[in-house]
C-alpha cells in the first residue's frame, strides 16, 4: 500500500499549498509535475478494475491493417485506437501508459484553462477518479474529459447543436455514458429560476416514490431494437444491486446545497456563465442520481460521473470569489472532503488494487 500513501500525500500536499496565493505563480510547474507523476502511477500499473478484461481484449484485437470489430460491448473508437497502438508497440502496458497520458493531460489542460486554481481542481479530480477510473474504468474518464474539452468553448458561446453532435460522436466512439450528457449539455447555460429548480426536485422525489412503476414503464416504452436496450436491461437486472442509504448520497446532497447557496450568495450563478454551466450540470447529475437510484443503481452512480465531474471547477471558483470567513470555511471544507475521498480508498482498498503492482518493479 506504500505507493498509494505516497501518491495520496503528494496530491493532498499540493492541494493544500495551492490555496496560498503566494504559490500560485508556480501553478503550471506543479500541475505539470502532478500530471507526470499520476501518468506514471496509473499508466505503469499491473492491477486495478478491468485490468485483465482490457488485457484479454487487447490480445484479441488484430493489427490496424487488418482491423475488424472484436467485441461489440467496446466502442468502435476505442477498438481502433487500441488496435493502432498494438500495431505500433505490440505491448499492452505501452498502450495503457499512452491511454493514461492522454486522459491525464487532457484533464490537466481543462484545469489550466477553466479553473482559477488548476492544481486544486486536478487534486479534486484525482480524489474521485484516479483509483476507480483512471486505474480502472478508463474509457469513461477519457470520454468525459474529451467531451468537456471540445464542447465547453461551444457551450459558452451557446452553440447548442454543435455541443449535442460532438457529445453524441464521443459517446458512440468512446463511451456510451456520454450520450446522457448529450441530452443535458445543450441546456446547461440556461439561467433556471428557483421555481424551476423546486419543480425538478419534486419530480426527482416522485421518481423515487414510483420507481417500481417507472421500471415497468421503461420495459414497455423502450423498443427492444433500440441501440441501448440491452445496456438498459443490464443496468436494471444483473448489474443492479440492493440500494441502502450511503454516505455518498448525503455527500451529493450536501455538496449541491453548499455550492448552490454560495453561488447564489455571491451572485456567481447570474454573473459567471461558466459557473452557471457547471452548477446546472452538477445539479442535473444529483437529481438524475436520486431519480434512478431505485431503478438502476449502477446507472445512477456511473452514468452521472460526467456530471459529478463539474465539482472540480465549482469549488475553486467559490473559494476564489468568497470573502473572509466564507473563503476560509470553503477552503477547509474542500481539503477535508478531498482527504475523505482518498482516505476512504486507503482504509479499505478493493482486492484488485492491493498490493499495487507496476511493470516498473
């Protein structure tokens, strides 16, 4: 477990130090250093969720000159990229390293471009994505990061159709979860009233109460020939799990209330279009999470990852604009929350992560 403690300590120290304005001139150097370290850590691994299944798939792929689809559950864009890497490097771990490097440096670019504290944003991202996603379900974080990299400039300029088209393309090529974002992203820059937000919350509550009825309705309404029908059935049946109250549920509600309150207090929701986009998407993610928690828990959790992602920008923006005690409170809260994310993993790491195995050993 020592490598996990080391990477966690580096990230947390960087996050804490980044809150000091005097260190901000070193943001680029620190962010670049963290990107390199996280790329090596996640790209040179020989452990983690889905490591063996991705390895088996990589071995089954033909070279790029003889490319053909191998596994229909994998998106075509991913298979083409993996086949190309196999043709060039002939090594699975070289492919993993390249894939990790792309993921990490795309998120690094996003943090540098859109966050007032890029180091803190990167540390936040690693808090909920490093172990489970960059080192596991690696196609999804790539789809999420590329979606935001391409669509945010368009969304800020209110080019909604282009946003939807690009997101659909990424979802089809890299990961199906981005298709949910394609539905929501075009509406992210709208200024929603308190009344509209209250109605959305009520709809969410009704969905929770009538979850059994909605489950049966989905089976009736969605045609069997639909592109995602088998995925829907999987999430609602054998991929489903028994739902019980978790701290994660309280965490999402608490974050939403906290960010919404301070966003309104400092009028960021009205004046800062980027903050409004992030806040709307995060709120949509929380509402969808609870609406589907009783129907398809795996979809509710994993399907909203791309919307939960927005918190890495929301908190740094709030900290930058808050005054005096509010700034101190938000800074302390953010560090404690980040620490909680890392410590939760360190206390009880999944079996596939312990011990940490690297090809460099």
